[in-house]
C-alpha cells in the first residue's frame, strides 16, 4: 500500500533532531515531505539554514559582491557546517515538517572561531553530542546529491541572506571540493544543483531574521540560532509575505532571471561538471576527500 503521509511527532512545526543513529529514517521522511503532491499543484518549498563555526578569515565590511564572495570562499573552504536545517512547505503553503541535521564536529580538530562556538553553545548546541553522535558530512552530502531534492527537477529552495548557506550546501554536495574562484561560476554551479531558489532578503532588505519575525507577528518555534528553528522561521515569514499566491510559483518567478556566467569551475566545462555528478556513477565518493593540508578529513572518510 502506498504511503500517503509520514507521521510527525509533535506536529509539523516540531523540529526533528537528526543524528547519525536516526539519519536514514529522517532523511527519508524529509524527501517524502518534499516530494508528495498537494492540493492545487505539485512542488514544494524548502527553506535552508546552516549553523557553522564562525569566520576564520576576515570578512570585509563592503557591499562589493566580488570582495564579499572571496571572503566567503576562503571561510567555506576551511570550515565545515555544524547544523543543516530544512523546513518544508507544500505548493499550497502548508508546513509539512522541519529537520535539523546535526553534523559531526570536534572543536579539537576542526577549524573554528572560539567566539562563534561559545555563542552557538549558549544557543543550545551540544558540541559534546555532535562529536559523538553527529552525522558524517560525507553521509549527508551523498544522500542529498543522490536525492530528488537537487538537480533539474528539484523543489524550490529558500534562504535568508543565504550566500553562506548555499556555499556550505555546495561543499556538502561536492564532497568538500573548493568553491569556484569567481562569484559568476558559483552562481552557475549552484544553479545546476538548485535551479529554482529565492532569498527572503530580496523581499525584506533591512533587519535580522529575529527582528523581522517579531515585526510581522510570525511565531518562532525552537531556539534562535539553531538551524531547524531558523529555517522554519524563514519559511513561515516568507509564507506570511507571499500568500495567497501559490508559494512555489512565486519562488519560481523570483528565480527567473539571467545569471552572468563567465568562468568554468576550476577548469571544468559545464557539461563535464553536470555529467560528473549526474552520470551513472557517483565518482567522488570512491575516494577520500582531501582538505587544505593534503590529509583526509576525518568526517569524510568512507
């Protein structure tokens, strides 16, 4: 008998904490929530948020996109995310669930900013548990890349000031490969994985996520500065602003723009890049992933 629903303990706004021991079950629930049809149309909206261990390279206070991107590239290449939050709504705007994927992280060996780790610890992130029970980045990246959540027919992805969120998502999907050298190439590669996406910051150019939620009367569920709670607040704030128009259609319209695509990604042609990840074999996962010092990252060993 075909499943028509997936039980959600505590309701669809209860953040589902995902660790290595329940990863496969919860990832399957996420995929089901994202791909099931809804009244009025097909498709879903996925809000993404990441929590990461700060900034180890100086981030300049500038509005110049090229300069901002170079700082992002240096930080993302050196660091690994701690949490990945995904909140899902259907075509009609019904919230279907929210997941917080807790990744393996050990401050004793992983690069981080001490002040950022202290801030996240105060927000409720249990670093001792992440070290022992966290999901390997390789496992999450592999499952994402082989799922229908990304690729030509992927749902629409939503972020809030999401450049770093997309950078860490791309790092997971590409097995820790360094980010493209230029912003234009980054846009192109992200568009291959997430061809439909939008950023809530385009609708709300001023204010923090927390302040905007309070201003628009959108209730937070869970703890601020944790990935699942922030993803859900991003989703519900967007739903508050765009209804009653179908949310997926609105997201698709925002993404319908021309991208300035100039540079190949570190020498790869576009077709070769696409075939490399979407061919019959998932080639990158057959090797260890090398970090900047030439050693395999311990969370990515197969």
